[in-house]
C-alpha cells in the first residue's frame, strides 16, 4: 500500500500537476484575460502593506529560483566547484534567510487579508486560500532544515534533485528516489505540486506577466499644446 501511494504521489501526481499547470494557465490566458491580474488590495489599506509585500515577494523569488536551480541542475555541472554537502549548506543559509523573510511577510499579508474588513470584502475564496497555502508551504520548507542539519553530506538533497530531474526528463522509476525520505520533505514536495495545480485558478498567474516588451517599446512623442 505504501509503495502504491509513493508511486501515485511522486510518480504520477507530478505529471497531473504539470498538465493542469500548463493547460489551465493557457486556457485562462486564452479565455479569461480580464482576470489575469494581481488584484492588488493596496488601494484599500496601505498600512504595513509595503513592508509585508517586499518581505514576501523578495523571499519567495529567492526561494523559487533557489529550488529551480537546486533541484534541476545536474550534479556534474557544479561538482568541479563544490561538493553536494557545500551546496546543501548554502541552501540552508540562503533558503533559511529567504524563508524567514517570506514567512514573516506572508503572515502579515494573510492576517491583513483575513481580518481587515475592507480587504475581506474584495477577496475571493481563492485569494484567501492561496495565501494560507503559501504560508504553510514556506513554514514546511523551514521545518525541513531540522532533519537536514542531521546529515550535511548532501545525500538527501541529491535524492530530491534526482527525483525532480527524473520527472522533467520523463524517466521511469522517479518515485523510487523518494522511498525512505523523511516525511517532512515528502509533505513539502506534495504541497509544492499542489500549488502547481492551484496556480492557473488563482492570482498567482500574475507572476508570468513580466513586462519585457517595455524595454523594447518606442519612445512616446509628447507635444506641447499650442
């Protein structure tokens, strides 16, 4: 039974999550572009908003790109420069700092969204749900530091990276890498995949709206009124 669940969650569910992520995002962009926005509530209440937003967004960007590089970079690409253990220590330090920033900002944003009457009135269930899910996910990520400190050789990190790389390269037996991994890592990975599923249906889609065309736009011609 446990073997079946491990295969289901870490061998099959990742592909379900990725399909929902890509197809759902494409469908929303194609059919619901009016809803493709951050839906900022800053205009409703600015108190503590700037500090909370900066802490949350800076922290989550560092975490996102740290996971992207850490999990999907093959070992041979960084082996000449650092050991897996050194990489793991760097991940603990950088990820820990970013995680604390993100958690502090996320808790402030969640408290504001769930308790401020004006913000509550303009919030949807998806808005409330996703900020809570993100805060829980960041908290789980910080909790993974505890078992990680017990084995600084980088072994677990290598297994998690091998799992992620096997998924993205469509290799069989990816779930086998997760056998015997501490439950806190498994819960963190499962919730991360679930965030992929939720992504197309929440305000998270706004992170894809990077205005790159701004840098190549033509100059505006401004004339004085005669």
